């Protein structure tokens, strides 16, 4: 893999200007000394002061010097864009999950390697403030068991988004995969699923809740029906006491005491800093473990039908 | 990876002496000049004239010179046996599918690499008589589309096997994965799933039928309710005419004419010959593409409820 020296900040294009792009990607790039937002591609959105394309092929032909693209599209169309970008020798950064199917992501991994460009399958929750410190603590302890509680109100976080309950929409695994991305990052040894229960609303194609049992005494409970206080917590029991991530990884408690975490740039700024490193080193990062665990749960899980769900 | 020179035939142990071991593995090893069946491990079965263990740990401790084991256990217990065997530096051959979850097989792949031994995740249908010839034809043609019909009577092939309809039992993907193992072997370029319909009997946890749509114009229909003639066929349309595998890959028709296939040792003898090659070369072979396609279908597929099924 070759990486040409390029002036900092490097130009980057953002593809798919929806809510996640506006809320996270645009501010992260704006705050970055590594990157400069040089173009957007979207059928509906744009960013003030930045050249906007509504056609991806036109962008690829017009701006060959923009050698990195970040795809904030939904999973369904993402593969076609990623494939085109890689074939056009652009470095590619993917929102989570990196695809609709494991097989398509494997195709992208092989293609990136053939084209000699960087592919980064991001997991934003791995960049939460407490994750690196939790991983460091666990590396020095013997893990006895772990308990994930990822319970939120789908009506609050995905109001009216019917597609998440359609086939391929992932259901409660859409937030749950964030928990799995943290789990697979912080545990010193890999685990695998031994059983799962998936709760499908009788009128829906994806689960609204799931309980997952893994080797190593790891258990996860995902639930999208949680009203009131919301819970995004991973509690790991070790030989020397508990290591607990709260608030989706933003807070860390070790042996019952909250740790003061170092200043943190935020999840998305950290992703863009990592992408800059990968491009500079000519490397890819494509860990599919969180996505495999979801596929394993959907394959192995016992299905239970629960009450119909309407937004 | 190191491979010690060992006299031919090499000793091998067979773990799990059930129907598939008796029908396929024992005769294949008996007919092989590469292997000599040196021990069996099973709680219930044995092979006349061969030392029988009923405990795997006892076998590993007693016969360190048997450096290869073939696991014919069901998928559920297979991981624990494979992990023990790899930790004990034995080469390991796995029946299909190589595990219950993708994640556990990834753990085995990493472990085999660390221990410096061979891991072979076998797909017996890839060794069917017509598969290599079909692959060679397709390498010289442009594939336009493909159609898989894998339709058999579950009452005939799995009489009373309730477990195949329980969570994790794979349902119609148990035979269907054989078709996918051939498809992924013969196609010149990879494909991935774009949609699927899964038919779940109202009283069962796994599908009895499935329709899968892939990129590249590939469509698969799996059905376990086929009475009368049974169909295991892959028909590939190309720029120069059709290439069709029938009878699960045993027969090949090219441009409408049946090919005379060279003498073939049979699927399982071919697997054991391949295992001998891999051990001699110090290599592993662990293509999980067929298993990923099943996981993709279970993740992405739309579920339909169909009539209850009883054997």
C-alpha cells in the first residue's frame, strides 16, 4: 500500500448529508487539524461554503485530488458507494455498521487491499471517553463475568423511523451493536454467543429486545421499551473488583470509584483523528466482530413474539 | 507453522462416532493411503479393531503421537473439542458447518495460527464430482445470472430430527449451506445477499424454506417440503451458454450437453486427501463464506409464518 505525502489538512468529502452528518461529522471535520471538508455529495443536503455534488460519479470525476471520502449513508446504499470509491482509489471511512451483510463488507475489505487504499470501518462508541481506560484496567485483571444493560426508549431516539423495524433494519441491535463494539474492544479475550432470546413485536420484522449469553460469563440485555431513565452500561466483574462503563462509555467506575478521565475530543473527532493516522500509515482497520455477534444472535437466537409496537 | 515429517499413512483420530462418521468418514479413511485410523473418541460408538476412548482429555493425554483429529460432532459441542485439540497442538478437521457461530470459528482460526497447526473447515459438497470442472468452465466465461434450486423432503433425509427446527438448528439452511458452498467455490467473483424471504412454520424456530437474492443476478430457492423427485441444482447462465450442476454437484451439463467427468474418489475421500496436503504444507483452509451467507440471510431476511410442520 502506498501513501502519498499530502499537505495537512487533507481534503475529505462527506457523502450523505443527513442528521448524523450534520450532528457529528461536519463539526468533527471542522474542528480537525487533519482534515478539510472539500466537498459534499447528497441528493438533498449541503454544507454552507462547501462545494456540493448531487451525483457521486460526477464528484469522483471532478475532484480526483480529494482522495478520502467518509460515507454517512444508511447501510442499504452504502456498499455501492463504497465500491465505487475504492475502485476510484479513494480512502473510505464507513459509519457503523459497515454494511447490511458481512459478505459485502468482506468484498470491500478485499477490494481496498487490492486497490492499495485505506478502509476504516468505524465504531464510534469505541471512542467514548472511558473505553481506552477500561481496556487498560481489564488488561491487568482476570475477567470473571460481564453484564451489559443497553436499554433505551426507541420512541425518543428513533421517532417514527419505521425502517428500523423492517427486514434488515436491525431493530434493537442498532443501538446494541454499539455495546458490542465496546465489549469486543475492552475484553482481553474474545467471547462468542452460546444462546440468545429475541423478542419480535407481532407486527414487526426485527427484535425490540434481546438477551444474549456469551462464553466467559458475559450476558447482554438490550431493550428498546425503556421509558424514564435510560441505561447504557457495561459492568465487568474481575478478580480485583468491578470495572463499569456508564452512559455509553462516557463515564468509568473502577472498584466503586468514578475515575477522572482525561480531556476527550469526543467520539467523532477521535474517529477522524484515527482515520488520519490510518491513511498516513497506509493501513486499514476493519474489525467486524460486533457485526458478527449480531449475525450470530440472529442465526442462533430463539424467537419470541411480543406485543405489537407502534410509534 | 512447522510440519514434522511423519510416516505415511499418518495416524488420525475420529471424534464423534455417529451416522456421518460411519457412513462417510470411516470408509474414507479406510480407503486412504494418507491416513490410518488410530483411535476413536465417542461416548456411544466405536470402530472394530480401533482403540476407543470415551473421554477426549484421556485420548489427548494417552496418544500424543496422533497429531490429527477429525471432528464429526454436532455443531453445538464442536467448539470445545476443537479448542482442546488445538491447544494440545493437534491438526483439526471440522465437519460442515464449522461451528454454531461465526465468532467461535474466528476464535479457532486465531488459535490454530497461534499454535502452528492446521485447521481445515471442510465443505464436502465442494468435492462433488462436477464442481472443479464447473469452476474451470466459469473461469473462462462471463456469468450473467445463476439459479439455485435445493429442494428436498426433510421427512426423508432427517426423519424425526426435531433439533434441526430448534434455535441454532439451521432449518433448511442445513442442506442449503451445501449449495452455498458450491456457489462460492465456482463463481469467479464474490456475491452478497440483497434480500431474502424466510418461511418459518408457525410451531418452529428455524425456516423450512427460503428464497435468497444476491448481487450478480443470483437467486436461490431452498425448500424442505419437496415430495417426489428431489432437486439439488445450480444453473449458471453465461455469455456462452448454461453451466449446470445437478444431483448436488455430481453431474455437470455444459451448453446443454452432459460432460463425462473424470473418475472421482467421492466427496469424503477428497476431503481427507486435501487434509493430508494441508498438514504436509503446514497450511490451514477456513473459508467461512457459505456460513456468512446463511448468517446474512438470517439477519437480513424477511420472516413469513407458514403452516405448522410435524414429522
